[in-house]
C-alpha cells in the first residue's frame, strides 16, 4: 500500500516537473498580482501584445491588460504623457522624444518592412528606383511593369506610423509619396486592403505577412524572416516597448515577460525575430 | 414651504436648460481655444486654402474641405431624385397599404447604424466600382452613393411631411375642378411645399457634411483634393478620426480642431437656414 | 405635352422607389446571408463557456461579449446623464419659458442637434486632455468621458420630445388640476408628466438607439480594440460599433470577418428594435423629431 503510494508520488512529481516548463515560469512571476496595464502604440506589436495579454489574463483573473493601436508616434506620446503604461513603437524613439519623456526603451524583437502586392499580381519583383517611382506616382499603371492594364493603387500609412517612417527613410530614400495614395490606419489594415485589391501595392511589417499577400522582392531580395535575420534585406527595425523612466510593478513584470523564453517564443510565432 | 419648492423647481428646470445650451457654446469655445496655436503659427489664409503636407510643414485643410463638399454634394444630388420619387409615391401615387409599408420601411431605415452601411459598402460596393467602373474602388463615388442611401430617409420623411401638410382645402379645390391624383400632386401640393422640401434638402446636406464613418471607410482618405468622381478623398470628419493619433502639441494635431470649427460652422449655417426657411413659409413643424 | 410630363413623373417616381427598395433589399439580404451562419453562442462568447463568462469566472477573447457589455454600459450611463437634464430642460421650455426664450433655446438646441457627432467626440477628447493636464493623471479618454459626450449628443432628442409631448397635451388636462388648487409643480409632476410619458419615453428610446449605434464619438473618447469587460468608469472599453469598424479594416482570417457580419446583425437588431419602439410609442411625434436623426 505504502509502496504504491510512494511510486505514484514519485511518478507524479517527475511528471509535474516535466510539465511545469509548459506552464512557463515566466507567468509565475505574475502570481498574486493585480491591477491594470495599459498598452498602446505600434500596430505591428499588436499580435504579440494580444497573445501575451491573453495568456496572462487567462491565468490571473485579477490582472487586466488593455491593448490599443494608433501607431508608434501615438505610443511614444501617450506613454510620455502618462496615459498608458507601455507605449509600443516600431521605430527607435528620437533623441528629443527620449529627452522630453525620459523614456526607457526595450527592444524585444526585430522586424522587417516589406512591400506587398495582391497574390494575383504578376509583378512580384521591383528595383528600388521602380519602387520610388510607383510610390511617388510617376509610374501609375501596372502595364508599364509587365502586369495587367489597370491603374496602380498605392496604399500608405499615416504620419504616426513607425512602419511608414522606416519605409520612407530606408526604402524610398525619403522621397515623396503620391498625394493620391489611400491611407490605412494599421499594419493589419494594410494587409487586409492589399489582400482585397488586385491592383494594390503597399508596405507592411514582415511579421504580418501571410499567404493573403505576396511579398515583393526589392533589388532581388525577398523580405522574409530569414533574409531580415541574415541581413540581406536591409529594411528592418526593432520593435520597442517604451516606458516612462524605469518601469515598476506590473509593467516591469510584463516587460520581463516579453524577454522571457515564453515571450520570445510568442514573438517568433507571430513572425518576428526574437532578440534572445 | 410650497412656494419655496416651486421656486427651486423652476430654477432647477431653468438651469438645466441653460446648462444644455451652454454646451453648444462650450464646444465651440474648446475648438477655438485648442485650434489657436495653428492660427498663430501658420499663415491664416494658408490653413484654409493650402495643401496638407505635415512633413513639409504645410497644414492646409483645403483638401479636406474639398473632399467633404464633393462627397456631401454628390450624396445630396443622388438622394434628391430618390427621395422625390419615393415621397411622391407615399403621398399620392401608391395605394394606402403600400404607402403604409413604404412608410414603415423608411422609418426602419433610420434605425440602421451608419457603421453597418460602411461595412456592407466595403465588401459589396467597393469591388463592384473597382472592377465595373474603374479606379481604386474607394473613392468619392462609392462614398457618395452609400451616403445618399443613408440620408434618404431623412429627406423622404421631410418631403412626405411637407407634402401632406399642404392645406387640404387647396387639394380639394383642385379635385373639385377635375384634377387627378398626379395633377393634384404636381400642380398643387409640390409648389406649396417647396419651402419644406428646401428645408429637407438642406437638412440632409447638413447630415451628409457631418457624417464620419462612410467617408472614413469608403473614400480612401487620400490627402489630395479630389478632381474626379473616381478619385479618393478625405473629408474633414475622417481627418479628425485619423489624426487624433498624433502628438498633442504638434500643429498637425491642432488641425483637427480647425476642422472641427469648419464643421461646426457648416452645421450651424445649415440649421439656421432651415429655421429661417421654415419660419418664412410657416410650414407647421 | 403636359400629359407626357405627368406620365413621366409617375414613371420616374415608381422607378426611384423601386431603386430604393432594391438597394435596401440587396443590403439586408447580403448581411443576412453572410451573417446568419455565424450567429450563435460562439459569436458572443468565443471559446469560453457562456455560463462561466456570465458568472465572471472566465474572460472572453474572441467573442463580442465584451463589446456588447461595453455598449450596454455606455448606453445606460449616457441615458442616466442625459435624461434628468433633458427632461428638466424640456419641462422648462414647455411650461415656464416665454416665447422669446423658447425661440432662443429652440434655436440653440437645433444647432446642438445638427452638430456632427465627431465634433462632439472632439469636444469630449479635449475635455479629457484638459482634465488630464489640470486635475489628475488618471484621467484620460474613458467610459465616463464617452458617456458624457454621448449624453451631450442625445440631449436635444430628449429635450425636444419632452417639450413637444408636454405642449401637445390638451388644455383640459392641463387646467383641471390647477383649477382644483394644485400648484404648478404639482400639476407638472402628478398630471402632465404622466400623461406625456409616452412621448418622453419615445425620445428616450431614440436617444438610447443613437447611443448604441454611434461610432464617431466613442472613436475619440476611449474605445479600444481589446479591453475586456469595463472594470471602472475611468477605464477604456470595447463597443459593438467600433468592433465592426475595426474588423472591417483589419480582419486576420475569414472567421473574424464572419464574426463581423454576425456583429452587424446583432447591432442592427438592437438598434432596429429600439427605434421601432420609439416610433410605436408616439408615432407622429417622431415625424417631427425625425428629420434631426
């Protein structure tokens, strides 16, 4: 009787020790905590934020995490003004922003910004000059590039977007974007817009790319996770979560969670390159 | 004791009314207060007539004013024949049962949320326009069409009301002289109801000018002023919804308050015009 | 010639009516075809169990339950804020004001009713910035600010419906109590208001319907894409109209899009019911108010 009990106990303990990492010791840090974390900013970060929030909130009912978009500019501004606890940005905060808000930056993943077109589009490779001409409006029909005879619909993001800032600086070399370009408010919206419009061209976070859109090779290099990681695709940026001066309490725990093995795994599952 | 209660009650009621009325002025005041930095920093004229290019320091809202006017005027123009026809049928041409059904239908339409019109518009109308007519699909035409449907109940009910409020003695006199239904409608009722109908058009136009979601979802939000029906555009309302994300102290952000001022003035002008017309014509409202 | 014009007018009128009905038919059937399949417990509660969610044990992540609760709270709060002020203002305008005041206030309320909803949202947003900078860091766009803004949006409906239903009461009802010695206040409280109740509640339903469907105001004053069930007045929240707007611009898979259609049907159902109630209660009263909708 006693022997069976001991046996069961040993087996159970070994089993739980094997299973425990699945629950993630990172989550354990939140044990006994309660409160709210408000997150806003970069739209590229949203899938990771939502997944992390979901895991934490499912396990610990007393914690509430709200996630909003709005773009990198909004994230930096709102965390600086104290309206949110964590402000995400898809670009590195500028020195004057860091100075003004006493920001502390945490880069937990690397992402690329790639050009995308609708999967039905035959044109899936461009040179940088062609790209600049398309976005500025000089080339305005797909026929010129070997595609169907239809006007090119350019999609772009608003000024607050970090994705836009990186794309404009590194892919367009700071050239103008046509005033006829249609505006979409987030990476997710850009993906949906391009997926639904056969004549569209836009730019989106590499992490957001899936089979509903087709990546466009720039000067021969296709934007994928590997080419960004390997450095061949040069249009890349870090994903930052910023806080106002040193984070504490729940916010600190959340940032730690992003850097934990589990958090980094979420990042890579969502299509980004973890830093660790 | 009773007297005190009376006086208190009267004052409470009065204050409520004043509080509500003060809101109107407060709204305008906030807009001006928060929009002032933009006026101070830039050329006053440039704000109303210049292009929108924040990274070059240009904060003109003319493209948005233009977009608003294009879409709202198109919507009103498309809505007018629709509403005229339907109100003619409801007031004169249809059988009583049909009229009742149509009336219920139109009243039902007023309850349809704007966002749902936009949702269906994105997935049903935009591809149709893009493939069937041309252009990016999200343009002035698409937004104008859906907006026309949105404001039609307002116009129809207003037209119907005006037509039915025509003094019945005129209509009966015409009937006695041998006029049939159509003739009574066209030559007696409509001429006497033009005041009310004008008011209805202005009201619908005001509603079209102030709508946010349709233009936000269907017109593309490009920063240029549109020059053709198939070009994308941005309205003042959509601009406010899009730019709220910017830096609070930046001039870009201040522009949304200027947009708010313009919208406020448009709406007030429309309301005042309607009140003047209705009062002049003495159409019972 | 004249006869030709008349025939043309008749023909065009019927054609236009047909066009309108056709548009509406296509619109509704498209929604129903796309949305009916997704109606069900999974639309609302996602992968969580309904009973556990309702008891507060589980959170919903892929359903519209938080959005529905958010809209519900929003509507209740706005109604609570707008109803007293609106009814009192209406009473004042109907019973106490002289013609000059009536015209002035009438004009002001008409202007308020005509202001685009996004401008009112902008006002709420500026209010929250003002409060944030001058009073407490905890203020920001939230449920409270949204409710205040929505209340400002719908007060004209309530004022006008109260005023009109009071003014329409026949004079014998109005004068009987007074003749028996009641004070003005007693007359209002015990006789006039109860008789005008159907008109006032009609206005209330119209206001509630307006709050439930409005997107522009909440867009600027605190609605977010993911927030769970609102935990306090100063918290951000989700709402049904915003959910629909959000899904329309960024859905990650067909299931989410299907949810969007389902949410459209739910919102349409809620608003249609509210508006039809409003009309049922006081039919011709709604005609006059209607042109402001």
